[in-house]
């Protein structure tokens, strides 16, 4: 199956990166290379792009898509949380821009065998990096009822989280839950019929929650964002597209902390903590897709772009 992914907020990202032709840029979630392709088009022969992704299919697809820019592109199979270490291996200590698109690619959603989709019956997997051991099957069958409730409530923001967790545990006591189809059947039974009749797919929120847990998506973002801001050269920018309120909150909070890191009590006349601002938030409100993009790509609906600029 061809790796397809429509890049969300593409023009807005390129515009906000303010690409320097001779600069060094990192796409930390390379995917099919949509954002990277546009970055490369703006680079001179001296410019450089480093693309990072943990998905083997994405690496292969991006390699083909960016083939015409081979001289200025380096592709690395890794998680963006290892960005500093991967760049150090390439002899790079600072960059002019970073982009992260935290959405799941259309390929990952549509390729049934990956176990991300709730539209087909497939083995419970959901790993973005197939080299890791933890799968959705492990989460569904081995997490306690309380742990399942917590992740479905927090990561899926599903008001039926408690009942869904209870139904999962009850079902797995009968036999191991192996497939997405089995899990969907269990989730449907835990949600009142009148609620299922309106809105989106009843399993959407639970699948999202399990995917976030399997891939430690929020932890990775929370633990590496400061590091990515530190990598930026003076005037360099980081653009992050989120699709989930918890991701967006993490980005907003860490940007704000880097803009105003002072921890002195408000009654202090001057700052004595010594923490200096690292830059400024460019987007006071997130940039969201326009009507035209939403018509073309319904998966862009919850996308939000936030931008931070480094000042040294």
C-alpha cells in the first residue's frame, strides 16, 4: 500500500518557519515527507534538512518523495525525542527550524494490519515503531481496570471511560482480546445505544487513548520540547501541529515557560532566580485550518499549529 498523508497546515507551517535558504531544518515527524518537500524547495545548495521518523514505511516513502533533493537531505530512523543525539552524530549542534506534525498518518490509519483503525478487523498493534515491544494487545489485556479507565478518560476524553474499562476487563476474563474488531464490539456494548447513534465512531476515543499510551506520545513531547527549543539558533523557530487537547496544552505550557521562565514570587521587585527567557511565543492563539483545507481533508479538523521563536 502506498504511503499517503496529506500534510496539514502546510502553507502556514512554511510561512511561519521563515526558511533561510542556507539554514538547517529538522522535520521530527517526517511521515511521507510533505512538509519536508516544501522546506527543501526553499533551501539553497548549502541548506540542509534532517528528517526523523520511527516508522519504516514512512522512511521508505519519504526517501522516494524527497529523492530530487538527495544532496541536502539526511533521513534518520528514530524518535524525535532523540533529536539532539541524532544531530550530534551528524556534527550538528544548532538548527534554524524544527517542525513536528503529531498526527497519525493516513497510511497508518488506513493500513489495517497496523491496528490503528477502528474501521476494519485487524490484530491489536498500534505501534508507530514496530521495533518496540509494547502493543495495543498488551495494554488491553494486561493493564488493570483502573489503568485502563485512567488512559481512556485522560487520553481519550471519553465520558464512558469507566464503563468501557469495566467491559474490557470482563471480556478478557473470558478470553484474550486479539483484534480491533473484538475491542470495537466490547466498546459498543459499554456505550448507550442513543449515544452511539449520534456523533463519530464509538471506538474512536478509546482507540486514540490506547495509541497514545502504546507510543508514549505525551511523555515524549513533554520530555523533549525544551531540548528542541535549546537546539534553535537565534531567530530559529519551532512549529508544532497537535491534534489532541492534551498535546496542545503541553505545547502551550512549555512555550509559555520558555518565554517567561521566572519563578520569583510576584511581590519581588526584581527577578533573583536568574532564569532568562529563551524566546517568544509567535502564536498567542493557535493557527487552525481554513474552510478550504477542511473541505479537502476532514482529518485536519482538530489540528492546531503553535509557533515559538528562539532569541539568544
